[in-house]
């Protein structure tokens, strides 16, 4: 991976999916890219053993796929081959019944994938790219953005050293050091909020088929939900026929699960079918030993500083995981940054000798300013929608009024819009998704816009959905009024008839 | 200032007014108190020279006085002697007229005082207290709350060392290191927001009287405001007959004031009388050389961690300065903490030998939990009110509808409540202000509740004012309707009479 000395240098902090995709995007544009990651290379066998119990399975949808396709179609292909499509939610009711709610009239799916699988694929591509250098076990300690320097520590050799950059991307997650360092020099509006719920991951093993082969114990083409109002359990399928289950519950509820007995009693009462599938021994072990993790929502503005640093993904906007959009949104950040780099014609070549290497790059500055201005409302919207969706997932999906509204929503959708994709096609036709701007005229369910329409921005989707909800409400009132008027008319008619007869 | 080895040790970070008052409160309860301040002792002549242009003058009102009285009546006395009472706002209109708007029907005042004067008085008291040790030029670098240790750097000797504490108070202002360190171990909801306005301080010198003695150039018993809608100038009196002026303006507006000409033209157009009083030369010098400072609003929750650390004052809640409550609120924090320490009977003596020195102090834990729970809504309320009041100060005070509403407000106040204080008495009868809880039944203007009634919590005041505003609005509608009905009746009467006459 030789780097050209005549090119500008980008330092990307964080080699998760967002950092890797950003590295690919810049490398393809001719930048020299150095990617710094505090943890060891997750492709090493030792890392794999350590990260077994770590992160929520990912549900990748069209926004994520569109971003991958825009920057690296090979990764998008590879990803779609290893993902498991989920067509809808499978609600496990308290009465023990199963209720399948499809995500989309046209059969469009979201895709379950282990975070590590996606991350490895992207790391492989980055490692194979020209101009990209990977530095694992390299922790960024501090940043001097004005002088374009990072202080980095090699945690293996325990040495600290300075590195230079022309452009820095912070893709280092919820507790981002780059974001924290930016707060020292930028007047940044910032907000962080923990919800009262925590999550614990549990493993549901594969079952055994008639010939002893591994089989799924639940339908693999659904995202399974056990909504229990104040808490819920979900399960996403893996390629090895296991499911990754996640319990979301208020801290106070989890505090009560301290002994094997209390765990079993509680789970058997609320999730009897899940206990059977997971197995009592494994369940107790996982609940008592797996870490309880907090759920945080963060918002920042601006996302950039001068012409030289930007934060993307969780570093800029951690959201609660209930819309399944966290990583989709992070990948879309990269796609939008990339589109803006194109549209402003940013050029990584170091210009004529004599010009200061550190002169303000006005085109890059303009890209970063446009990114902050254009992206802010979108990121606010999806963070808020993710928070709202928690109530939907653990409670509303079980109510009659929700099912009724969803039905009307789908009917209006069918009446006003054409089918977008073939039912049989898992892969949407996304290769040329525009920079989101306009708003389609058809009636579209919110979930459809957020999940399957990367051409509609999050903010537009939220606004349009609010307007549609007001119309639905109006229809509700109109319906009630109609029923009332008809009822009144019928009553009067009956009374008149009776009165006439009695005369 | 000998410390008793059998007492628990409190480390207070920040020797501003809030930190000093907290030191006094704990010292009087028998704690050994170590007060760490990163800056030099502001009582030294060298410090005084350096801090000349620093901070907004303080407008102390009854909440601040009540807090001082509850903890140290001597300081309250001393403070009232050096403060200048301000009875109302003096509006300098664009037409060049003066309009005095009294703060209170009964003549109650807010008090102008230099921050340094108050801080010095409190430092003197702390220095003279038993059990208090002062450490200036001691910067806290980090905290290990679980092991009750602070890492401190003596910036004179450049040595770093560790100090122990049983209880730590962070009173280290808007960019609090204690708050930042707490965020590493507490799941803290946190928000920071910069407004688009910045401020610049200007000095208005004393004038010369007939015998050459210094005289005030404006009425000293008012807080002067030049409201200009999107920006404003204010002026508060000092004992030496000068005024401290503060210009609040959007950053974009200030960007235009780059040359002596642009400064003079702009000021003469918007504030001709202020230019005359300040003098052109001094004005230009101050505007071009004094720092432009940002205005930040921060909110946190919780304010404590376990039984061992709490943040008070700006460290917990920086607010914009437009209700004049920032320091009043910080001092009230100390009074409320102090009341809770009393009510839970927290005892600083180290108990029987053998008991672990670091066992959880359940009474202190209960105090801190009650503080966070009880204080949160109050602090949210005053932060929001301060933000709202900016629009009132720079714009609404000039509108007819504001003046009309304020008049009705005052009339209702007079009709429903008795006079609280003698007109001649500057000093309110505050020595026994209860822990705020109940809500009075009388009609009370919001400003009166916030500024003159420390027995009413900020949250209660905000709630009550919102209810009163709805009633006022209702009265407005009722009035409009009445006018409409009377008008209609009159019209019909006239028409009838005319018709009858014409027959």
C-alpha cells in the first residue's frame, strides 16, 4: 500500500464500519489515508474470541446498502451474500401467539448481519486499497486541530508520538475522543441522554434437524419481538442458525434478576417460548454473567471544525437502536460527505510548490459547512424517531389502534404509489441514489421512507409522516362524525316512523 | 486554621462565591475543608490588576441574600453595605427617551455589586474560619471518585500530587473539571448550548461634579437597558460612580465592528447617549481590544455521584445572564444542600474506630439523592426562564402589549396580596426562609417570585406564572368578547332607533 508523497493525508480515527468506509471513499479519491484504531485487528483469531458477546446484531437496510454501493459495490455484494433477509416483525404475544407484521407491502426486507462480518469485509477492502495504511492498537490521546496534529499512543510498544494530517475524520463511536477534543475549540451544542433502560445480550443456539444438522429454532426471516410494554426481548438470526437475543429492560427490573431462580421465574413468566429455545442453563448463565450496557443518545452541532476535521457516525450522533438505523445512518454520513466532495470538486493533490501546505482549503471548508448545515436536521430527526420507536416496539405493536392505523396507512400507500421492486428481488436498485432532497407526492408509511427510501432524507420523512398522521387523525374525526351523523339521522328516522305509527 | 484529625475531610474545587459559601457551610458543621483554586488569590494586588475587565457585574437579589444570611449573616451584612440597590429598569428608547420600569410594587430592589467584592468578602470569611485551608494556584487535573482521590497540580512549583477526601464539591464553573470527571463514571444526562450572541464589556467612567468630585453619569438606582431588538446594551452601577456596560449582540453584528470608524458610527446610531457618557476614545478602545465572550447554557443530571461528590453553581447549570439569577441560583444551591445536611443529620465526625473510614455514608448519600431529585426541575426552570428573558430585555420591554400585560399583572398582584416589606427597608426579612415547597395563593408576577421570593422554588414560580399567563390570556379574550358584544349591542340599538325614527 504505497502512498504518494504528492497527495494530502487524511487521518481517520476508528476502524469500525463507518471509519473503514470513509477510508475507502477517500482512498478512491486519491488521498493518502492513515486509519487509527485503539483495539487490535478484529480479523485476528484472538480478537474474534474476545468480541463474542459484544454488540447488537445489525439490521442493515437500504440506506446502508446504498452507501456501500456508492463507495464500494464489491463490499455491498459480499454483504448481501452473507446477510439474512428479514421480511417483517414476528410478534410473540403474551398469550403465546405469533403475529407476523410485514415491513413492506412489496416484500422489501431488512438484513440481519453480525457487526464483525461487515466490519471484516470493509477492513479487508481497506487493507487491499492503494494509499490506505492501517494502525491497530493505536489510541488517539489528544488532538491539536489548529496545527493539524494528533497525539497517538501505540498500546503495544507503549510509545507516544505525533502524527500530521491535512484532514481528520473522527469515526470513533459514542465516546469519541475526536468529538471531545473538538469541544475544546468549537462552540459546540452538545447533548447526551441515557434512557432508563439497559440491554443484555443472550445467545439462542441452533436446534438439531432430523439428520443432526443445525436448524433455526424460530423463523429466520423475521425480526422476533416479545413486546411486554415496559420491556422487551428481540431476536435476530445469524448465518450459523443461532439467534442473537437482546433484552431491553429498565435498570430497576434487571436489578431483580440476581439469582438463577429469579431469572428463570421471570423469564418463564414473560417469555416461555424463548426460555425453551435458549435452554435454562445457558439462559441463566448469560443473564447472570453478560454485561448490562447503557443506551445513550447524543446530538452535536456543528460536526466539523474549520477545513480540517469532521465527526461521522456514532461519534456525531449516537442513537438508541430501536429504528435499526444507527449504522445505516453512519454509512449514509459517509455517502453524503462523499457526494459533497464530488460536488465541490475537492482535490487531494498538494498544489503548486510555494503555496503553503497548510493554507485553508476553501473547497473542503465549503464541503464541511454544507455537511453540517444539510445533515443536522436529518440526524436530529432519526435520533428522535429512534427514541419514539422504542414505545412502538415494546408496547404499541400490541394495541388494536396501532394495527388499525397501520392498515389504513398501508391501504393509502397502495392506492397512491406504484410498486418499487419485484417481490422476488432482495437487492434494491440503489446504485444511483441521489443526494436526498425532494419529497415524493405519494402516501408513504414512515417505516418505508426511513428504511427503504434513501432518496428521502430522514428530516423529510419525519415531516411528511407528521403531516400524514394529521390527515389520518382528520380521517378518524371525519369517520366518527359520519358515524354520529348517520346514527342521529337513523334515530330521528326511527322516532319519526314510530311517532307516525303511534298516531 | 487547625484541622481536627477526627473529622471528615471535604475537598471543594473552585474558590468563587459558590465554593467559598460551601466551604463556610461545611466548616460551620465541623468538616475539615480544603478549598482548591486554580487561579491566584484574588485578594493579592497582582490579581486585582489582572481581573479588571473580566466578569459581568452581579445583580444579587433575595435568593442570593437569603443564602448568604442562612450560612453567614456577617457576609450578608457586609455585602448589603457595599451593594448599590437598583429599583427598576431604565429603558433608553430608540427615540432617546428614558422610561423607568420598577421591579416591584413595594419598592424591593436588586443589588449591583462587583463579583470581586463579593468573592473577596467570602474568601476572607473562609480564610478566617476554623477548619478551612485555602490552596490557590492548585489546579485539579483528574479525579478518582471511587477511591476518593483528586490529582492536583501546584502551578507555582509545577508539582503534581494526590489528595484524599471524604466528600468533594465541584464549584469550578462552566467548564468544570469535576463535572467532566463525573461524566466518566456517572450516566449523566448533559446538555450544552451556545447562543448566537456574544458579549463585550465596556467601562463608563464617573463624571465630575461641581467641586470635581466623581458623580454617576446615569441614575445609579436603575439597571440601564438599551433594547434594540436583536441586540442590547446594559449598564450596572459601581461604588466608584462608574458603570459597567455590557453589549450583547449576535456574532455577525460584532464582526462588523473592526475599525474605530465602524464602532463610532454604529454606537452613535444605536446608543448616542451611551457614547456621550463613555467617551469616544475609551469606547473605541474597549470595543476593539476587550475580549468577545460566548454565552453558554448547560444542564446536567444527576448532580452527584454515590455518597461522595456533588456539583454546584455554574459547574452544574450555566445559564445565560438575562434573569440575573446565575449566582443567586448557585448560592441557593449551597443553602439547599445545607438545609438537607441538617434535615438528614449528617455528622462529619469519623465514627468508632474499626468501622471502615470509606464505608458508604448513608445519610450523606440520602442528602445527595434528595438534592438531585428536588433541585432538578428548579434548575431546568431557571435556565429556561433566563433564556426566555433575553427576548424580554432586548425586545418585549419596548412593546405596548408587554406594558399592558405588566400593568394588569401588577393590578392583580395589588388586589390579591398584602405588602411584604416596608418601602424604606432595603433588607428583606429573610433570616428564616424555609426550604421552598408550597405555592402561595395570591397573584404574583413572575419577576417578583423569581427575584424576591426565595420561599417559592423556581419550578413552582414558572408553573404558577404559566397558569397566570393563561388566565391573563383568558381575560384578554373575555375583554375582546365583551367589547364585541357591547359594540354589537350598541350598533343594533342605534340601527333600531334610526329605523324607528325613519318610520
